[in-house]
């Protein structure tokens, strides 16, 4: 089969011919991948900025395709375990060290394989797994939103961020967003956000306070030196959940800004098997469609990665494995 292989840090993946994978136990199934999609994880691995990298590897955590004649998607989270609070020590994500979805075939455990939501095509469903479940756990499971809350989602161009937007709009929350690009804010408003501010402007956090009057929930993956400004936007009792830190470490952070106003600051990662199943039900019940930025031919993975590296995207970048 054809598969994209990452062999070392800071070198583009190369398209190679590998042996087709074969199920080795009763519990495994072979899937012909029709579409896959990118996550920032694929970029971090390529840059060598991910824990326990094993080269060579076939990256890619999201995929949809056919198991015999049935359209399916896969939960990229493997071995979460029984504890809903936290993943087990054996937890890992498809696409390094195990073979990922940037290939023509993959072998997955029966437990990972799910039917496609009926209202979605394979192309759309490939945009769900990793970003969809991360957003579902961080927002729906950990923040327990109701329709009367105000929610702030940062870096709205991102794959996970836009899933949070979709869930929040489906519930009826009032949503505010940030981005470094005005056109992404405008697109988010067209998807149901009330408003947003451009974080390239120095007084963005004041502007956001004027616009929103403060928020009950913040979902973030940037952190870095935006954290102190974001905390100022929290209403008393607010929940601040972050699942990444693309902006790096935070300097000069004052913990006093947190406790007096009873703010909960906590992290979230991926989602359990239960979260994944509940997310698919929520997407089906609300007939939610993903935001897809671009569909690239399978042979154009390096171009697709470049688009993500440069934050050009608004939504998920999908690969079409027939091209
Ligand atoms: N813990 C987990 O389980 C988990 C799961 C998924 C993702 N993540 C992490 O969460 C982050 C987002 O992942 P993703 O796949 O959604 O990525 P993505 O699609 O590339 O989106 C990230 C968005 O964040 C904003 N952004 C990125 N770098 C920034 C910076 N330095 N300063 C300000 N804004 C920045 C950009 O928004 P604008 O262009 O709108 O400004 C960008 O579109 C990554 O760090 C990823 O590793 C963690």
C-alpha cells in the first residue's frame, strides 16, 4: 500500500510503498481508508516536539473508510481504560508509534471502530475523531455547559476550537471567539458566534470584556502569555479548560487572580471510549456537520501540512485517498 512516512525531525514525510497491514487477532479488522484529516499533533511530531517520538512512523490520527462494505470511522484513542477521570498508563493515540491513517489501509481494534453518523459523508466524518472528541470532553464533559452560559473559544481557526463552537451553538450558548485573523472571526460569526476580537490588537482583552461582559466558560489551547488576560475575562465561578499550549509557557502569572473569584482552571486530553460514543450520538442527534477548510489529494500531504503550520486553515484539513 501507499503510505506517508516521517523518518526524522524537520524533514517532510515521503510517500512510500509498505506491506499491507494484516489483522493478527480475532479482535482486529482491516479498513480501507477513504479520507483522513490532519491534527496539530502531526505537525508537532514532524517538528520533534511531541513526547516519545518513534521514527520512522506513519502519522495521521483521523480516518474514515470501509470495513468490508460498511462505512466506518475510528476512535484514535487506544487503551483509555475504565477510569472516566483519566486515561490509563497504556493510553496512546493512533498515528505514532502505531501506524496512522495517512495510508491506504489500517488495522484497528473492533472497539475503536464506529458507524458513521448517518447524515455525514466519509469526507465529513474524517474531520471528527481526534478534534471532535477533544472538544467534546473539554467542553461538554468537563464544563457541563447549559444554554444560558457565555462561552469564549480561543484561536477559532483550529480544528478543536471549531468543534467546540459547533457543540456550543447546538446547545444554544452565547459564544465569543478570538483569532489572529479578522476573516476567521467573521466566519465564526456566520456559524453562530455572537462576536469576537483579534488578538493581534494590543487591547484585545479589554475589547472582549466590553463585548461580552465576561464569560462563564473558556476553552483554550494557546495559554502562554495570553493566560493572565483570559483570566480577567472570567466571571466569578467560571470554568477555564485548556487542552493544549501552542503559545508555550506563561510568565508572571498571579495565582491570586484565580482563587478569590472561585475560578476552576483545569486541563483535558482527548476522551474516553464513552466520551467518543456520546460525542457521535450528540453529533447525530443535532445533525452537526464539521467545518472543513480544504480537501487535499492524498498525494499532497506536505502542502496540507504547510497550510496547517502557517495557521491558514479555518477548520479541518482533509485528505482524499482516491487522488
Ligand atoms: N490534549 C489533547 O488531547 C489535544 C488534542 C487536540 C489538540 N491538542 C493541542 O491543541 C492545539 C490545537 O490543536 P488543533 O489540532 O486544533 O490545531 P489547529 O487546527 O492547528 O489550530 C490551532 C489554532 O490555534 C491558534 N494558534 C496556534 N498557534 C498559536 C499561537 N502561537 N498563538 C496564538 N494562537 C495560536 C490558531 O488560531 P487562529 O488562526 O484563529 O489565530 C490555530 O488555528 C495544539 O497545540 C494541539 O497539540 C491537544
